[in-house]
């Protein structure tokens, strides 16, 4: 590890502005499971902690894990932060994780997955899980333009990206449910983040080589399969794929399958 990694000169010279952060939680009832590591779910672009509180948070607690879900700045009920950057998102994840009662597992979705990938180089997590991680790059931009041109093109001039229900969900979820979830998406004021995502981000190595699992769907219309495979190879593995599901695995019709697979993986570590 270099002196740059240790001192993080930019954090000293240009500190990230503080904001209030929304954190929701669901705790296991069985005290016998108290030794399991906490899980910190990090919601992605336009999503808030609610996206995990709908299904995964309580389900994880039911399997004995203290479960927390956070909203990045400018999302959900967290404080607004104009001119925010990906570095600020990473800062949010590290700050919330450091305040949990024990060393936790970081689980990030979408852009939250990118924030988790960056945070793993700064926070000694028990493990990391990247769910449909938005690592960026021209392939990501091309996929967005193909599947959602009218929601993506305005972002080229600084407007927010408008995600569509056809990008986020598979065909098994009812139109009514998909529409309701899509209507709950926020409107983050983060044009710098959108521009930063045009560049592919190579995740740094996790502290103490924490194991990392990549989860996604080959039918994701936000993150192409090639990106999932590239990220998984970076961590020395292959992605765990769930065909027929959309980008929002935690809200889709078969939402229980990915979270059970993630928890099974954690129990085998």
C-alpha cells in the first residue's frame, strides 16, 4: 500500500461536505444469531433505502442478520448535495459502515455497487457484494441509449437520467407494481456523477483481500452481461446470474432468489 493510499491527500485538502444520511434497519428476533455480521445495503442512482426495505431488509433479518439500508446523499431522505461526485458517495458508505456496531458486509446496487467497490479499499469489510454494479464506461452508455434513449439523452446536457420500468424489471413483475416502484424513484441532482459514469472505473483491491461476489442478470437493460463478467473477473470469479430478472433484483418478481443466494454465499465463507 502506498503513502497515497494511507494519507489520501485529497481528503485532507478537499474534504467531502457533511450531510445527514438516511439509514433504515431490520433486526433479527433470535438472539442466538447475534454473532452474525451486520449487512449494509447501499441503494443506487435514483433509489433510496426504501428499495431494500421493501423486501431484502426484513428477509435478511429473518435469516439472522442485522440488516441496514442507507440512502446516498441526494437520495431518499438523505441530505441534498449539489455538485456531488462519486468520491462523496464512497465517503457516505465508509462513514455509515464505520458507525455500525461490528465489522459489516457491504452490499451495493447499481451506482451503490460502484460506491461499495470503492469503499472496500478503505473499509475492512467482512465481504462485499456488488448487485448489478454500474461500473461505467461506453458500453453502459450504449446500453442505456438503446433501451431508454429518451431518458438517457437529456443527461448529456446535464439533466438527470430517467430510468424506465422496462429497464428495471423483468416481465414477471406486474405492470402495476413496476409502475409504482418506478414512480418512487428520486431525481438526484448529480450531473457530475452522470458524467463520471461515462468512464469505466476499475475497482481497487479490497482491504485485506475481502471476498467479493458479483450478482446480476443477463437480461439487465442497464448493466450489460459483459460488464458483469468483467467486474467478476477483476475479483477472480464469475458473476452469479439470474435470467429473466431486470436491473432491480431486490424489487423484481423473484426477489427472494438473489438475496437467498447472497446469504448462502456468506454462510459458506
